C-alpha cells in the first residue's frame, strides 16, 4: 500500500529527510553492492515467506502474491516483488512504507502474522535494498559457493546448549557470517532442538543426532554425539564387524547393551524375520535338542534355504514394485511377476542382476515377467522417481519443479535421470491390456518442462555418457548402479534390510539417504555396503551377516540404562507382526486355515501374489497390508488400532478359527490328551517356549473349571474342555508376546 501525502511538498520533504539520514540507503554497512539473490532471497526464506504453506503455495501463491519455493527461481521472484501490480509492493522514496515491509511487520493486517520486526536484520536489509532502488545485481557480483557450520561435530552432554556459527563463502574468496539468516532443523526432534538463531539444545536421549543448516540453497550439517555416560562394563564377544561398530558406538556414548537373548526367543525372532512365520512345534523341539554351539547359525542357514524365505521376501519386493491388480486383466502379470521374483530369491540371484532385468526389461510379460513393472509404472518421470527412491534411497520428487530443498539435486538432475527411460516403446498385443515393451532407436533425451531445453541421460552426480542411438540407455543406468563406486545402490539395500530386521534403519526413513540426514552409525553403514558389494550383491549374505551378529541377538528387555535408547541398537526393538505374518500365525496356532481364490489350498498369506486379496480377506486390510501403490514401505501400516483389537477379540473370522473342526482346540480337548501336554503345546506353538510355573498353574485351573451354557445349564465335560481350550487360545493370541516379534 503506497502511503498518501496531502501535497507534493509533503512528499518532497519526506524524501529529502530519508536521503539525508546518515548511513541509510547506502552501501556503507557492508562495503559491497546489495544483491537480490545473495541478500534478499535469504531474508524471505528465513521469514517463511517462500515456504510451501505461504506465498510459495503451488500454482496460486497466497492472496495474489506468489514466490518460488525457497527462492529457487530468483528471477521470477524479483519480477513478482518489483514489477508485478505496477510495482505496488515496494516504494523507494519511503522504504518503510513499502507494502512488502508493512505486511511482513504486520503493520498492515497480514494473514501470516508478523514475520519481520523493524529491529531485525532481515527488515533492515530489505529497507536498504528498497532505498537503493531494488537492484537485482550484476553478473560480476560474487556468487555463493559454500556454507560452513562451526563447530561441524561435537560431543555434547544431555540437556546442554551450543551456539552455531554459519559462514557463507563466495566465489571471489570473501566470506560472511550468515548465522542469523540461516535455517536450522534437527533430524530427530526427540533428541535435540534448535532455535531460529542457531542455538542447539540437547535433550535427555543419548545417541547421535544431526542438525541441518540451510542458507541460500546450500546445506551443511552439524553432527552431535550425546553420551549417557553409564558404565558399559564387559561387552558380548563380537560375532562379526557389525558388533564391532555397534559396540564401539555404545562404548563412546556410554550405553550398555542388554544381554544376548535365550534360544527360544532367538528361534522365534529369526523365523519371523527370515521366513515370515512362527517356528513349527517340531522345529522348536528339534532346536531345543541340538547341542552344537553353532546351532543358531545352522538355524539361519536352514531358514534361508527354505521356500518360506523366498515367499516372504517376494511379498516384500513385489509390493514395493507395485505388483498391483486393478482389474481382472492384470492377473497374468501379477502372478507371473510374483513367481519370477520368488524364483530369483530362492535361487539367490544377485541383486544387481535382478534390478538390471527389471530396468532393462523388453518383450511381453509371458515371455519376460519383469516387463510387468512397466505395465504399472508407465511414465518416465514416475519410473525415475521409483527407481531413485527404491534402489538408490534418493527422493527425487521435489526436484521435478525446483531444486531439492534438502539435497544437491536440481531440476536438471531430475530430467537427466528421466532421460534413461525416454526410449521405452510400447506396442499393443493380442492380449487385452498387455503391451510389448521394446527399446526405440534414436537419441535419448527429454525436455526440461521449466526451461524447454533438451536434457541427455546422466546418472546422479555424473556427466552424460556416450549413448549410441541403437543402445538401450536403461542398461547404462543399470551398469552405473551396480558399479563398485556407486555411493547409493548398496547403501540403499543394506539400510532397507537393516530396518527389516531392527525396526529402524541406520538412516531413517530408510529411503531418504542424503548428506543432511546422516546415519546414526555412518561407519557401520559403509561397512555393510562394502560387504554387500564384495559378496557379489548376495542378498542372503546380507541376511546372514545381520542375523548372525550379537547385535541382532540381543534381548528386547532393556537394562536400567538403555531403555531410552531408540537408535543405537543396545537392545532389540520389538515390532508388531505384519498383517500376513499374523494371519498365518493365528492359523498355525489354531490349526485352522484361510483359503484364497485362484490359489491352491493351504497357500499362506505371505505367499499372496498381489493386493487383490486384501479385499477378500478383511483381516489383511484391517491390519495394514499394503495395496502396492507406492515404493515407500510406509504404505504398510505397523501401528495398532481399535479396529485391530476389536477384530482379534470379537470378529467372526477369529472365532471361526478358534472353533475350527479338527483344529487345535478340538484335538487337545480329546480325552487321550493330557492337560499338561496341551498347555505346553500351546505355549511352544505361540511363543516358542514352555510355560512358566505360574502360567501353567493358571491355565490348568482355567481348563478345569466347569462351564454352563447361555441358559445356565452345565455343559458336558468334553465340550466344556474344548470351549476352555478355545478361550485359552483366544487369550494367548491377544497377548503382546504373541502379537510382537521380540
């Protein structure tokens, strides 16, 4: 809003006063010309003016004023501020009366409230810029080259503070303190907080945390180690390099690990994590009888060699690869792709070869099942985003429209990666809904939608390779991904598998690996990735080295010091059973079965080929089986809900399994089965352990109680015993010990 003056004389007097005010509107403060990109955009970013919830809101901006997200399009921002609306937002004769400042200071009512006070550094910078005539800057002005945060790494005690200093370095060799204009964010807010001024406050959780520092499109990281300082004592003997790195970190931060778990807990845990099922009664008894000191290693190898391992991990991978049925015509593709993935896992096909076959797939689904991926993921942009997130642990979605706010990837990087998929051709076949996928001859390139320029294929951080017109660019991408020096491919896989076994990744989220989101144990992540590459991308080798470690075999019971640890793996973190695993576990415990359409009788829930069975089996939907709509594992719901509790307690489905004819309750109620044996069998089947004395006593008393029907009449002894066993099984499957892998 331009201020109103009663006369031309009043206007001239105001202008004269402003010009004559000492130091105002000159370059005296810094000795260098002001620059829109270097000086003004950071002010708008610090004040949240160009955030996605304010004037950088997609398409429309806010109340007729639009800025680019985080200032990544400064030329457009300059036009909007200085020239749009006939320049009404800035008023050089009286900078303080500029609408830009009146709104940001909330002097004129502003929907976003007060963003800049007149006393603030940002406000004064804007005043100076407007008074100097709103210069954009020249090509010869120095450009920002890097930012540096000091200190960059520090050990801090719990509940202490540390002020940061951020320095911007420019192309002419100059530097500038930009602490007040930088943005700060901790990657784990339960461990540390940070003020807008850059003062870090550690909380009472020990471990490693990072604070991201962002200024003018560049990022840096302040890494903190927060020791608990408890006496660690004697550590378990390391089983492999995993233990060496984990125990070394625990020693540094002073968090003692829990003891190693007992055999019963280990067998149940590893069976659920590798095979996706509870150990059978026969497996539990056989494992108890083994005296070989390497019995745990033998159990791991046996599970890895089983078809159940292939079923379980095929279920995981096909969901991430969007093996989704949207109509009846998809059934051939869904079944073929799932079977292909399962067979490859069972044969232990190297991971890089599996990925190569998916990326470079040509032909029809019947002749080459990996083609099914292209049936579901059709657009080059979606293909690059899925590949980057799933196989490289890099989220590229933001870079389609603007420079990634927390990473170094630009729009150019986005389209360069997309160009690898630009020559994928499709032809309809005689089968409805099925296309022939082929490589189109020609120059691989795509158009940058923002600039209109043609972009050639280039992997992340790489220069464009030479690709001949008859070469398939996708194979060059696969070659780069499998290269020993690739900084993403192996790390993304081992971090994903680490989360599978430990509930949380070394980097969390597991598919967001970047400099500004460092691993809680960077040395361990590097060692795991190196081991994976040197193994020839052997997936079973990754599983084997993780499950053989003492770290994986630690008890879930915390000691007096490590209960608050949630990222250093000082004890095993219990995790809820997945929907399919839980359904199979209930079937195993009750000795009932769930039938699925178009599949042989006895097919387990973890072997289902696609998402269509979620609709047919309400249990799977209630407990969060994913639909295969996303490459993010977050689509799988692992949290508990009221609906889940009610389903376990009251649903007709669970009641039917408990009362299943010839099921466990029916069989154990027969007169020739001793009660002691029945109780022991249930506990071994559910928990992999025998009941304690107290548990046995309570169960025995419960089974011996006489029962009456709804009319209050006594129930005959055989039926009473069967109902008692049904109730006991119902109580067992509703316990946390059954519902969790611990």
